C-alpha cells in the first residue's frame, strides 16, 4: 500500500496570558472517512489560537474510504519539526481500535492512550485471510507500556449527539477533559465550531461535550 506524506507549518506569536508548554505531541489514527484529519485540523487551530507554534504531519494510505490515516500534531514553544520521535507521543487518540496497533511505537510510559471501542474490520479479515485483534488485545498491548489507557464508545456517543460521523469530535472532547490545562475547553469548542460544516455545529458541539463529560467509571 502506497502512502502519501504532507506537512503543515503554522506560526503565531505567543499570547502573554498563556503559560506555554515546550512541546506537546499528539498522534491521531484511524481509517479514511472517520475524520482523523478534521480532528488534527481542529487541534492545530486551537493551538494557534493559544499562541503555540504548530507542526502537523500526515500519512495517508489508499485514497479511497477505508485506507489508513495517521496524523501527527505537535505544538509548543520549542517545536521545530513535524516528526514525532519513537516513544514521543504525549497522547495517542484512535478512532479505530485496530489502527491503534499501527502507532504503538510512539507510546511510552508517559503516554495517554484514548481509544474508540469500535472498528471497521480490515479487508483481509472480511475475506477470511486474517485474524482481527480484539479490543482487549489492544488494551493489553498498551497496558504493558502505560497505565493511562482510556476506552470509550465514541461511536455510540456520536449517535447520541445526533451525528454518527462525529466520533472524532467525541474523542477530541475527552482529550480536552484530560488536558484542559493545556487546551482550555472554550478554545477547543471555538475551534470545533469554526472547522465543521455550519449546518452541523450544534451536533458537533454536543458531541464534544459528551466526550468531555464522559466518565468511564
């Protein structure tokens, strides 16, 4: 499978009222059509609003719906490259639990892992030529590296919000809950509203709030 790589560079002078982090690295993954790139665009937009320098790199599989999609979002006061080093992810957010395994090399004991509990089975599984890992398999793999593994039914919460395609926004809301001292909710909500179709702003903001208020316990 061929892949394409793209990079985006964004600069903005820091806001004096914000205490800058030197570096914050997010790896987002999923398959085509799930909204990985929209999630990364919203994160980058929010980071720019906060005065961070931002770098975004993307790896795209087959162009049609269902190809692998990985996005690497880096922001902070000392970010110079879009490349996240091995073991360098502060957060891995996965819209498809199987795809979480493809980005395992970026995890470390300091990483927070956010996983949608649903998946789109790979073609190899659908035609009977491969075994599909279970969600438990994925959690065990990451649990051997970090204790900060969070699983939520983001698809179900998106349906509850009235927009089944808002899985990415649900996960973004949960990410914000965990890191709101770095990414204030009001800034991220504004970025969501500015980067989704205007006719679906209400549903996307509800999806964000459902993710933000999710309690796995």
